[in-house]
């Protein structure tokens, strides 16, 4: 291995450094850039040929000059993984930042990972209880699923993420559960809140935290989620743990991707984002799942803020095409003071049907979900009409559905930050709401289900 | 064999020098011999798209080529397999490499150890030419694999064997010395030859009411299913793979979710084909190049799929190919083209996008094969338009070629109307050519029924606009009834539950009878109105809602009779009450 230092930088553009006259450098190799003042920065080879090597710096390029020197390390980006990582906090490049000792035990693993052979997967089907009624009943999360939260600026997605990280559990308690938390481009203040919250609730013990702050370089952001997922895969497939990976905020990640694409003068796709953003996202999101014959699982909850609350923006759009559903936060609900402001009409969990029902949650779950959805959708539609003709002009039936929608938001959707409802409680809550509607109007529920659970009509005849 | 060296590496694109290659030759790149394909030649430099991750490759490493294009292996053993984009069996990869896909694996597409029982259908002295059937092998429970003379080969049979052979063993020899085997190879980018194309006169029945009745697809036809995420593209594609009456299904999961492919893998062996009563897997081959697998192999995957489809067509089978999703395929082309620094067309897609899509869909068709049999390849491509916007290049270029457009609608999906196919936006250009078939099979009144239903749905759309403004009470009685009937058409006929055992598949007969009873009720309602009944009297007839139960009943004919009687009863009561 030659560790020659080259002083042949030809140019620097954004995070990219162009180096000439090197030996044969391999694609994806790690690079150390030594500044004149002795400072060392880390980068990676993005394009290599006999004449020119393009290096992408993971760190701020401030201070790098044509006089800086470059050393190729002959290896790709790797992270040392071990179960000692639980309870620890790392920066976005995987360095310990909690003041403790470095991780020395464990194997070094390539962070890019490999695709799971579809033949080796098992379809996710085990219910994860988040303790949040809307998610558990309406957008059920199952082990091995990737279910993102589509949010908007100023909405409490971080609180929701923390609550899920705190409360998530599988039905069989004897199995070990861990949370890997990767923050990309978040502010110092948010990071502080996350850490404090994890420490305060004791959730830190079973968590691994990676923090890339808003002030950290953009190219480092491309590393952070991959570090998190490599760690998660290790814990899941080697240590037999059920791992929930929370990635926040994927919008910041996508911005970095665009920034670097622009610096490389690539031909942009939609709205300036690189044409390969779908594939790039997929290499992150697809690292969720369950493997035949392995006990652990990787479940993903990426969080992204939709620019301008626009769900057709490339970031949520491409995400939605890869992930297995989405949880959408609504600004209107938030304004009404409802937490968590989950807009169930826009959300979806594609794998829900596999994870609910008898033996998994409860036999009435699917019907309850459908009835809640239909009744709330109907009540919600009526709100538009009320604005035009007034409540008085509605029929008795319509008024009931209008009231149902109101109650659904205030009792079912709304719950406290520390309110951990189990699935039975959430379903019971739904049946309480159904009492606002006469039995024969509850068309999505089968007669035998109603016989067993319906608590009788408690509204005005 | 030619040997050269790597000059440059940029993602999946590798530039080699010192090698003489033709366009689309397969090359092996680097010390690990990663597979790739030549996509450009510039002076002394050859530009290669590599099917695997290129991390770690260095300039100067060797590049070799045998000057052969990318080929697939065609022979018994294809069905029931799951392949990646370049026909490597995923089950073999798992045995070799474990649960994660690693690079550099060279594996045979067809198993070399299985001995197939070969029954010859020709004898010594027979003259055979390319495409002729020389014998057969029972490949799966449902499919007899016909062994073909490779196109381009001809001669007199000098020797023909009978018995058990592997795909590589010689089963016969021609007088010119050509050795016949159970397997031959074919380049994926070259359409397989046939004698002539036939007009699309036979429908590909899908078991989905809205498709078979309103927007039918022909065997050998082409269809596109565009829709935003969450509108049910994949569920629709999977329903088609399950229930369409093709004999062989090629399902290409192109850049889609891993868990979805696994679901197909787990589900298909257990599901029963309504046409043959055998497990669906017996007639299916899956090609899975999930979104996180190498992008260049994704580009190749649709060609691998369609070549396999053509091969079964040449054996005289009706084949249906589902590509989910062609947008991901187009994106793979975009990604590679951008790495090649080509001048982009619309939205960064390569300018050749339109011609590539056209070439692909043109490989569909119902044909007379080289052996004078009739076979067909039907292509159904899902399209994933960004933001659900149908004006984007992939959707638009696809619509210019395909004859059937099944528009998925996010609004319908959010109202839980499934399949969320918009009946006003969708169309089928095969309606006319298929009419004779439907009339013959389902009865002379077929188009009459369909037209009535379509008219109702169109009128509903207009009436809804008025209702939005003034409320339904302001409509005349007859129009209120019309709205109710249209709702029945939507909820009882168009909606279909893909997850219900019985409702998931609807035969032409059931489809027709269901529509008939709804329209029969319409007639009854019109009569009542004439006699002086009010709209609310008709709307409150409860037993009409029982029509939905017909969908879920195995013995639908009996159920229809029951429901009809119940409705008649109730109508009599109404008449009595109103004294009419």
C-alpha cells in the first residue's frame, strides 16, 4: 500500500477537490487532506481516472488550498460496530462525542452495505406498538417496514419521533429492542433536546445516536444515515435485536445531495435534484426488513419536512414511491392544538394488513380501521358544506358524522406527549366514538363484530 | 478474447482503453470481473455500464470481452425462478453469498444438474429450421416446455435422442453437425423473429370488472397503468399477474420495493390459478431488480423479461409481461446517460427515451410463430409519474405507444375506491376489435350494457357538479334516481376487493350478470317513477344494497336470483304503499 502524499491539487470547487498525477486510485477510496497548518480533513474518491481524481470532502473545505496535500488510504468508508455502541452518542462521521472512550472492540464494516437478496427476506408481519392511537390503529407499523413521517416546517415531528422512540415495543416483551437515531442537519438546540430527552427517559441505554448538525459539512450528511443503518444491521442481524431506525431530517439529506450534485456539475433532474436521487434514497430506505432465519429486524421511520407542505415535491414524492406507506402531519390539526397532528386521511401503511387481526392485534382491528376512516372522511367532507349552508341545514345523520369527526380528532387523534396507549385501549376508544353513530349506519363493521363490541347508541335519536 | 485496461471510473460507468469492442458487447471489468455492457465508443475509448457496484475498482485493472452481446439462457427451468436483472437466479446467489447480494458472482441462469425428461417430436431425416419444435419437456405442472431449434439454425435431423438430459447435453444432431440442446442463448436487445403479427382480436381476461368490461386489453396488446404512489399500481399489477388468463406470466419488478417482491414470492406458490387450478407459481417467472440493486442491471431487466416472454410466445403460449415500474427503468436510463455526460432531453431524460419505450412496447404482439403456432406477448407497464403528474415525459411517451390506458387516481384511492381506476380518464383502443369476441362469448347485448353503464357514469359526473353547488334535493326526481344508480354501478360493479378470495376474480359471465342486475334495477326504478313514485321511495329500497353481496358469493347465479326476488318483493310493497 502506497501512502504517498500528493501536492498536485489542481482545483477546488465547493466540496470537490481535483487531484492530478496520482497512482491508480480506486473508486470510493477514503482520502485524507492535510492543510498547510497541519489540520487534516476526510474525503472520498468520487471519480477516478489515470489523469484526474475527484475527491469529495466530508468536511468544510475552508483552508484547503493548492498547496494542501492529499493522501489516499486505499480503503472505503468503514465503521467499527459492536454492542458497546448502545447508549453512546456519535457525530455524523461516527466519532464519539459524548466524552466517553472510543469504540475499540468490533469489526469494521463498509457503510454502503449490500442489498438484501429478495429471496432471503421474509414479509414483515409483526405488529409494533407505538402507543399512539392513530399510528397503531390507522397506520399500523410492522417490524421490518419503512414508514416515513411527512411533516412540514414548524410541526412537532421531532416530538413525535421521540415519543415513538420512547414507547415503541413489540408484543413479546422478552425480545430486545433498540433504537438507532440519526439526525442530519438539525440545529444545536434540537440536538440538545434530543439528547436530554433520551437521557431523561432512560431511553438512551438502548439507543445509538448519530448527530450531524446544521453547521456540519453537507457532504458528511450523506454518510450519517449509512452509519446508522450499518449499525442497525449489525444489531439486528448479528445481535438479534429489533431495531427501530429514526432518520431526521431526510430533506436536509436531499439538499446535501443536490449541493454536491451541483458542485459536480451534473445534469439535474426535477427541481435541481440529481437524477439518481431515487436510487440514492433507495439505498437508504431499502435497508429495512427481516431476513429468513434471523431473529432481528430493521424498521425505519425516516422523517422529512415537505417544502411548502407540498406532497408532490420530489423529496416526499420519491420517498413515497420507495417506502411502505407514509404518516402525514397536518398543519390544520396542529393549528387546532391537536398533538400528534396526524392526518389519517392522507396517511397509509401498506403492510398493515399483514400485521393486524386475531392473534396479532385484535380481530376487529381491520373493520374498526375502515369504519373510522370512512366515518371521519364523511364528517370531514361535511365541514366544507357547513361553511356554505350552516349546520342547521344538515340532516340529523350528517350532523352525527360531523360531530364524530370532531370527537375523533379531539379524543382519538389527540393524546399527550407521555400518553402511552396500548392497542386494546386505542381500539376501545374507537368503539366509544362509534356510540355516537346508530348501529345501522356503521356499515363497515360486520354484524357479529358489532354484537361483540358495540356499546349501544348514546346520541340523540 | 480482447483485453484492455480501465481508464476511468465514475459510479456505474467505466471507461476502458486498448480494447476493440462492438456496441452492447458484454465486458468483464476489473480483477473481480464485474459484468458490464458497452454503451458508447469514443475513439480508442470504450464506455461501459457496469451491472454491479464499482467501489474499489482502479484505473489500470484489466477489462476483457469475448465480443458477444448480453444474452439470456432459454430452456426448461425458467419458470418458478426468481432472477435479478441479468438472469442470475437469486436462490443460487443466496446459497453462494448469503442474505446480502455481493458482487462478481458468475452463475448459470438455468440449473445444470436437473435432468429433464425429453420427448422428441421429430424423427431422423426430418428437415427442421429455426423456431421449429423438436420435442417437449414437462417443465412445471401447468407448462409443457417445447424445445425449439434456435432461430437461424436449419438442417436435416441426423440423430435425435429420447430420455433424461440436462440443458447442456446433446439431444440431437443435424446433418451439418449442429448439436441440438434443451437450451439456447439469445441476445436480450434483439427481438426474436416470427412470421407475422396478427390483429388483436382476443381479449386478455383479467378478472377485474372495470378492465374486462370497460377498458379491455387484447392478447398481444399493450397497456400502461400510471398513478401516483398509494393509488394501487402494484396491487393492480399483482392482481393481473394472479388472475389474467395468460398461460405464462413474466413479472418484472424493476426498481421497486424488496418487501413487495418477497410478498409475491411467498404468496404465488400458495395461490391457485383460477384457469388451471394449479399454484400460480407454476406459470410464473419473476425478475427482481429492487431499487437498491445496481442501476445498470435495472436497465437490462426489462429486456431480460421480454426476451423470456418472447421465447414462451414462440412455443405457442399466451404470455403476459408486467413491468413494475417502467418509470424506474427510464430513470435508470437517465442516470446512466447523465454519467455518460450525454446531452439531456426533457427533465434530464435521454433524448432517446421515446424510441427506447417504443422499441420495448413494440416487442408485444400476437404472432404466427416460426413453427406456425399462434402465441402472444401482452405487455402491461406501470408508470410512476412524479407527483402524480401525467404530463411528465415517461407517461406521455408511453401513452403515445400503448393502446390501453388505465389511469389510477389518487382521489379514488383516498376514498378507498379500489381498483382506483378512473373511468372517465381511462381508455382502450381495443374495444371495437374485441367486441365480436365478447358478443360471441357473453351475448349480443354486451356492448349495449357497457354503453348504458358508461353513459350513466358520465351523466353522474355532470350531475355531481350541480349537486356540489345546490345540493341533490334541487335535482329533478329522475336525476336523483340516476345518481343513485350510478352510485350502485360504482360501488357494486366497479369496485372490487383484491383481498377477498371470491371477489378478487370475476369471470366474464359474473361481470355481465352483475351489470345486468344493476341495469335491471334501473329499469324497474324508471318504471316506478313513471307510475308516480318519488326518488326517495326508490332510494329507500333496502334490498338493492344486497347486490354487493353477489360479489362475495361463490354461487353468484343463485345469489342473483335471491337478490332479484327480494328486490321485486320490495318494489311490490312500495307500489302497494303508494297505491300504484
